């Protein structure tokens, strides 16, 4: 009689088959037993991706660490606290690797013991010091000065939460016109990259990208629903970034539950970011007006990007005008159209011979919420009351 373990006898074919079945089951469980990192951070999803406040939209050359950006994760089960070495990977719109948004060092304290599952489990937030400075609570990981760090691309791209080795994928969120097949790195437009595998057994095709026009400054790409998608053959069980996430005002929370999410005027923008926390018609502080364009000569129409979605319905625009020949110092600047609610104005003033007009626009939504005409143009500020 051959006995390899107490209680197992292998002198019959049936007994031998039973041992092989049990051994196979043990082997399947071994990775979880020998790799505690997978067992303690694999049940996690990307909850929010924040590209920055409205004022950063016109600063394409801003360094990655100077941008107020964060990524917030959320546990889908308890005991997902050992995140040491895991990181947020960033790809461009074609699926080319850009680098890491940030890497976690150490574990977090709140394991979410007894949490009821998503969305009732703790969050974990990683971001720049510039983003941290927007709020009054601590981030779980500051990414400044980490080697190989990149900013989140607003126009289109993807962020993935990865294991320490960079081969197991826990979750990915794509936006804009992301299509990883363009670079040849993925089998599908929003699947995991070639050679990678799921770190939690969930679906590895994340479906159509969210936010088809890209990330919007002043908004976070926030998760509305979580679906593991491990039974994707069942209708409605597949992952779908376009359905699971949408653009909303940011609501960051750290692992201990600290946040600034008070909203006294119920305008959905938290008071910490609100230029007037008691006026629902006022949201973010107005930023520099962008994309000013002109049409026509004798009857000129001037138009620009509206800020109503970020600054609120109370936003108004002051339009200043001056002669091109006297632009140095803005010495003949006049207020052409004060406090217009429209993102355009008309001007039928005859253009001086051998000269022209320049136009400068600022946004404002109240006495304490006044934007500017742009760097070096402070002399124009008193022109419009």
C-alpha cells in the first residue's frame, strides 16, 4: 500500500483520481496563498479620475507635478489595504505607454472590515500636491517627484490600476477616442494589453470608452456602477466604461473617510471648490477666457468658449476693445460690452484707416468671482466696471 499523506490511500484507480482532483484544486489556490499582495488589493476599482480645475485647461505646457490631478480607487470588498508597489499606469489615445501616474508606497490603514461591498467600502486617493492643496484633507499618496511620472492626458487615454509587477490588471478606465488596437498592443480597442492577465478574475474587456470628448477640466470621470463582468455571457454583466462612468463634479475621499464634500447650496459642486457656496448659480471661479475668434470686418462678431458649465449660469463676460496701434500699454482700451451673458458679441464700429481692433474678454460671476483678461493685461481690469 502506497500512502503519501495521512488519510489518502492510492491502491485503487478511484482513489488515485480523487487525489489528482484534490491536488489540482490545491494548485489553483496556491497563487493566492503565496502571493498575499494579490489577495489584499485585487478587489479594487477606479472610482474617479480628475484631470484638473478649469483654470488649467489653457496651460498645455504645465509640468505633470504642477497639475492638480488625482485618481481615486474604491475597494469592492474588505481587506484590500496592502497596496505597496501597485501603481496607476497611463496610456495615450492609441494605447502607447506614457508612464505611471503614480505608485503607492506602503499600506493604508482602513481595510473596510465588514463593508457591504461596492460602493460602501473605503476609498484610496493618489494625486499631486497641487491637487491635495485644493482640499483640506490628506491624500493617501502624493506622487510628486516619482520617477517616470506623467500627467493624465485630457483628450484621450486610459488609466489602469496594476499590480507591483505590471502584468496583472485590476481595473482600467478609458476616455475620449481611446483605441489600443491602433498601436497593436491590445486584441480589442479597450482590452488588456498583450501578455497581461486579470488580477481578480473580472472581465478584461472594458468596453467603449467613457467621455467621448475627453476628460473635462473641472469635472472628474466618476464611476456610477461597478460590475466585475466575470460572467460576461450573461446580458448586462459585462464591463462598459461608457455606461459605468460619467463626468461629474469631483467628490474625493481618502482612505480614512476624510473629505470636503459639504455642498450648502446643493449645486453639486462642493463648497471647497465653489466660488460662492451660498449661490447655486455660481460654481468654480471663472478662468481665463479661451479660443477667442473673430468673423467679419465692418460688422465683426467676436465669440469665445462659454464657461457656464464650470463657472455657473451666473457667469457674465466683459469685452474690452482697443486699437492695434496702441496695444502696448492698452492706453485706448474701452469697455465695448460689459457683463454680457452671451459667449459672443457684435461690433459695427468702423475700423480706423491702416489700423485695427483687438478684443480682450474676461469672465465674472459676482463681486468676489472675477476672472482676468490674461497675464500682463492688468491695465485693462478697470476698463469695464
